C-alpha cells in the first residue's frame, strides 16, 4: 500500500527535512517527505488530506508501570513522598494476578495510544506465584493493540528483613530472576530495527535489589545485547539510603556494579551533582524525565537541559499511573516544557525542545534509530492532532499551540504504517467495555488487599 498524507497544517519532522506538502508512506516505512506545492510522482492507493491536522512523529514513553493504573488516586497513598507512598502501596500490589496485569496493560497502552504514543516502555517488577508470566501477558496485549513496546523484566531481591524497602513476600531469589530474564530474552526480544517488541532488564532500584543481582543482570544483558534500566537519584531519601547502606552516592554505587554505559537508562535522574552530570553525559547514559510524577511526589526537578548538553539521551516518561496519575504522553511533553522552563527560564526551553524529548530523544534512549523522526527510511509511526477544539481557537503557531494550549488526545495514530486510532477512537477496541472491565479488576484488587 502506498499512501500520501497530503498538506498537513503543520508537521514536526524532528530533522532538517521539509514535509510541508506531506508524507508518502509505503509498507510501514516513510518513502518521502514532500515539500509544499510539490506533487509526488507515482500511483497511490490512497491520498488523505490532512490540511486541518498537525503531524508529529509517534511519541515515545520511556518509563511507566502499567499495573499502577489499578491504584490511581489511592486514598492511603495520597499526599506522601516516595518512600511512604511505596510503603502504602506495596501491600496492595502484592495481590496482583494475571487478570490485573492483562487489563492494566491493555488500558495503559490504550490510554498512551490515544495521546499519540506509538512506542511504550514498561517497568514491571512486582512478581508473585500468580504473576510468573506477567511479561508474556504484556507482550500479548501489546501485539493485540498493534503498538511497539520495550518491556522490561523488573525484579526485587532485597526485602525488608535484609534492609530493603519492599515486603519480603514480593521479592524473589537472584537465581529465579536471572533464569526468568534469560527465558524472556530468548522468547520475546526481536533486535530488528523496526521490530514491534524489545526486552530489557530492569532491577527495580538500589533500595530493593542486591548488589549481586545488579551486577549479574548487567552481565546477562550485555551477553544478549539488550538494554538495562532502573530508577536512580529520584529523591534525596534514596541518596541517603545508599550512603547509609553502601557508603556511596547512588551513581557511584551503580558505576561500581557496571551500570554506566550507553546501554543503560535511568528513570528520574533528579539529584545528580555537576560532576555526576558530566560523567553521565560522557558515558552516554539515557535519562527518562518524568515531570508529572516528580511534581506529584515532590521529588525534585531533573536537570534535563544540562544532562542533554553533557551527552545524555533525554526522553520522557509518564511513570506509574499511581504517581502521575494518568498515561498521557502529549500532556507529559507539556509538563516537561513547563517544569524545565521553571528551572532554566522561558527563553531556554521551547515547545520544540519538549517535542524532541518526546520523540527523537526517547527513540535514541531506547536504541530505536529508525523511529522518533519523520524522514525517508524511517518507520511510519506518527500522530495527527486536530486543532478544532475550543482550547486551540485563535492560535497563531499550531505546533506551539499543541503544548501551550494543552493538547491531550490524538485524532489519528499510525504505527508501522497501520492506522491504530481513527477520529479519536481506537480501532477494533471497545473502549467502554475496557474501562468497565479494568475498573472491576481495580475494585477486586482493592478488596483483596483490604481483606
């Protein structure tokens, strides 16, 4: 199939390419960027006029916890900083089952797609006897929705009795975790540049995983050529924990375990000093900035501009829906723009910076060189946004208005050349039925944890 998306109202290619006349797409790949006033040669199966739509590369979500959609605005966790928030929620998450994982994954991905996301990463680290196949279930759900994913096999091995934060009944042995990780890599990781599914290894955090597991996970990941992910430097409490437990700051600790390289990305990355920013950039480490979560938990403000200037790949993450409490990527780009302006000044952070972090930055972080921009040869992942809502009336620059006026939903969404959202609705998904089933699962989870 050959398609011409003709004459967009505005288009952000993320490159020097001009596509004011639209994009030609063939077999899941962008064939050409068309300058304004030019008619591309050849025959088309379909020509679609997008003159009333703003076109962006598909948004990339670099950090999430899909299961947390089941505990949004959870009363016992409201108005708490990170460690107290986790302590309130771990007992609830310990009752997750396969139905919870399936429905929370489906709903989180649907929510992300409706906001313009075409590539999503998830960090699942809560495993019990009822959840051994959680990552397999997540891959099934992503495939059914037709969205690209980088799913991670998370882990926790340091329970409260050994000085960690999570309850002992949600931690696993290192041998079990490593065996499960190796199986998932063999079964699900597809290294093709345009594959629909990647797997990464993601021990949860320095306060929930042993040093041996961190070290051995890095070695296993590098044997198989997959990425590494964890939370780092999210709060000053974490810095203090590391100093108390291992006598080092978190980044020094991670470096001692082999976790400093361009195959590593950290979630949050807030509390780094100047020397650490320099070291992270020199190593090419990725940082997933999570502005909404960082504000909800009052964790602090990531030094995103300085980290990017130092050499880090900067992407955006909505983080868990119990600390955001939603999964909206275009909304997260707006939050990133506003929060980084508060740190660096309005003249130093533009809407284009935030859009770059939400697209090309995230693709670079996740080692997806054929995604994140709109150019010939790149994967045909894109979102088309309508400017017809009241909030956009009177705009001057439509690209700036997307963030300044607060876009929150995509009109059409394409993944790998296939439409997955049309006219604001997911294709082949009964959204009302999904919400009802997900809500019932959340209520059952809440009752089990209370009983």
